[in-house]
C-alpha cells in the first residue's frame, strides 16, 4: 500500500471540533428557547416516561368515505385533536403525527383518560331555526318580562353604524359568491373570531343572576352510572329531576313559556344539575326550551351527540342557544377552504364545494334566503331579516352567516379578518371536509415518581456502561485508553448539547428508550476503536515505525469504520420510519449518537493519535498498549533481520 500523501496537521481538525463545540453550546445557553438559570438552560426536554404523564397512540383507519387517510387528512385530524387536548388546560401538551397513520398524544405531569379525543370530527351546515339565551338567566324571570319574545332594534345591532361596537379584533363576517350574491352575519359579541351573534330573546331580558345550580352541572352527577339504552337514560333522568319538572319541560313550547307561570322556574331547576352526558340524551326540544339547561352543559356534551345529520340539534355560540335544522350540507361536501387576500388586500376565506356539494349549498342558501321549509323564527333572523346558516364542528358553532342571496358558485367569507383569524376559520371549515376514524392503540400512564425512578435508572445504566468501556480500554490499551476515554467524553458532551438544542427547536424529547439507544451506541463507538487500534498493531508488526504506522492504519481502518457506522445509521433510519412511540425515540437517539461518533472519529481520534505518535511514550509497549508489536520490531532491528520474514 502506498504511503498517504501530504503531512497530517492535527491542529486543524481539533480547531474545527472546538468550533463545533463553541457554536453548539452558544445555542444551548443563548438560543431562543433558553430561559431561567444555567441549570434550566442545560436541561433537555424529557419524555413522559421520565417525568410522568399520559401518552396515547391513535391509528387512523379510514376517512368517512372509507378511503385510506392521506397526509392532509392526518394533519387536519391532528389539529382537531390538538384543540380537544388543549381543552384539558394542560401545559405543554403535545400532539404529533408518526408515520402515515398514527397520531401520538402526550400530556406531561398527570394522568388523564384520552380515549375520547380520537372521535372523528365532522362538519355540518344547519339552518338556524330559533335562538335563545343559554346562560341560564331566563331561569329567574323578572316580574316585568314579556311573555312573547320579540327582537329589539336596539338589542340587535346592525353590522355597521351599531350603537354597540364589536369588540376589538372581531371579524363580523359576510359570505359572498362569485355571482355577486352575498350573505352576512349579525355583528359579533365575542366568541371565536368575533363571529357569534347575540340574539335578543326578550325586550326586558333579565340580568345574569340565575340560581347557581343552573349555571353549571353538578360535579357528582356524572359519577352516577348511566344505563345503555337512550330510553332508559331518559327515564333515569325523569326520576332524577322529578315527574313535575319532566312534565313541565316536556310541555314547554318556547323558553318564554316560563314567564307565564313563575312556579315553573323552581320545577325546572333540577335540569341545571344534569351532567353533559345526561343532557345529550334529552329530546332536542327540551335541550333548547328548558332555560336551566345552559351552554356550559351543551358545549361539554360528547361530540357524537349531534352528529346525526337527519335530526335537528341544539348548539351554542357566545352564550346563545340555537335550535338547528337538519344538516343539509356536510363536511364531505366541502372541497377546500383557504385564507386569501381579495382585490382590496383584505383577508377573506374562500370556500369551495364539490360538484354535489355545490348543489346542496345552493339549495340550502335558497331555502334560507326565501325562508322555505322549516321556517326561521324571529329570534333566529339576522340583522337584515334573513335566515342564518350555522357551521357546526362537533358541538361547536364555528360561524353563523346570514344568507342574503342564493349562492350558486364559490363563496367567500369576508369581514375584519387578519391573517391569523382567516387561517383559523379556513382550517375549521376544512376539518369536517375530511374526517378520519381513529382506533386507540396504546395508552400509557406514568406517575411523576415512577418517571423520576426511570430517569435515575437510565442515567445509572448509561454511566455504568461508559465506565465499563473505559476500564476495559485502559486495561487493554493503556495509553490508548486515554484516547478512548476522551473520545467518549466528547461524544457525550456533543450528544447532550444536541439533545438540548433539538428539544427546543424540533421538540425532541428524551425518553427511557432514547437513553437505551445511547447506551447501545457505546458499543458502536468501542467497535471503531478496536478496528483502528488493531490496524495500527498490524502496521507496526509489519516493521513500520509508530509515526508512519498511524496514518497508514487510519487509511486502512477508515473505510471499515465508515461502513460499520453507516450500517448502524441505516438501521436506525429504517427503524425510525417504520416504528412508533418509544421505539422511534430509541432509533433517533441511536442514529444521533452514531453520527456524532463519526464526527469525533474524524475530528479528534485520528488527529490525537497523530500527535501521540510523535511522543516517546508512544514507543514504549508498556505505556502505549500496543502489546507485542513494538518489542518484536525493536529486537529484530538490533539483529538486522527482516521482521516480515520472521513473522512469516
């Protein structure tokens, strides 16, 4: 083999390695996500199995039309589930996609039942038939309240020139079509995007001073066992609230009927203590008409409770209860929805329907515009006296525009949107277009105490593994053991810094499986040492001096080291792609440690060996750890024999 060309300058490689360390730890201490003291800045992001919490893996089975889910389906479903998980109020909740079918939900710090968050979200377009107060205030009628609700011009402001301005940042949207027809909503009084109207139920509406029992469900109500049959559930509720309250609620024709007989208020109070699950099985008319059934109860019903497109439903928007017609347009009829800039450089939401979906949408807008079919009540009309259509996602009304024309083409929702609010509404409209069905695969609950034990055990195992490698290396290679020791320390520092930075930048979390992957990488690093040092011994046995043997051994060992690490890296990549959950963390940690080991091999191990080869200590077999290679060569050099002939 020809000798390597050029003179090795180890200082350059060591300088590059030093530069990498400086940049990495500047990011650790001063990157955007760094906060707190230096101890906090040096803390990597730990997984649930190390700090405690709940992890649920959901597998997407198919879309609503039975087709395999696409990446777009999965991402939209992930956003829906993330919104649901955030409703728990847990800090640092994480919802991520894994592979082409899985969504992993992680809630640190506490155990929760997440099995219901994977219910498929569906979008429904329903005409608003009636509106009433949903705060429970009507349960305590004022003596002067009117028996017949009538919209008040002052109570229901117009979209412009209103005496009651919309709150800052509200959207006040309108829907326009390419043909020039348009629809508007009554102005917002709050809620999402500022799109929720505040209907006027009575000219003398009472102040929200309802009986406390009507404002929120009883904490103990949901703990009672609920029968499986809907009819059985209704009978159980009738027994719970009493026959008089049930009969009174069944006989109500409208919420205002309560004012005709003040004694009804006391009879209906028990309905305010029902759990959302119990409210969900009540007849639709009862959910809407009973004043003590509040939006707080309705909003927390199971999502599936109003999915039946062939039944009327009740939903809330900004504290107002709406009685909604059957769903004439579904989420699957929506082709796309996007936030775009119109000709006036204002943000609008462009709404496109499929072929059949456009026909349904046109028919629905015609029905709403002409007030055909199930008629809209006065309380449900918009500011211009036209019916409105509610866009309902799960139990939530996303928007309720007033229809002012028959929309025969693509529609646009306009209003005082900014980029963020327009994209939020567009995303909500897309959610129901491609619903995905999920099946729970695995739920893991880990207490904080157990997580702390896992962390200590993992760090202890990693420390023992590194210590054993170092002890063996010093025993077998002596001086060369210091090279192994320093290499492992540098690799550990690189891996640690990378974990901290990756945790802030891409959200990577270190799990117990990740620690296992790093322990396995110690074996990969030890293999590269053995390959290099044994090649070095072979070169010395062939009669070369240590100074010339080091570069030759490097040339011969380099390809083998790269090949071995490449195979490990490819295995980690494949495992990362096809796996989910903890195995994915193992693969990522193994791949990361392997890559950083190669960095240390090229920028530290070879340069430091070149420097050692120029020292006197390296020539001593007792110090260098090169075994019998150096003494054999020295003895033969004194007799003038050819060492290659003797060894042969």
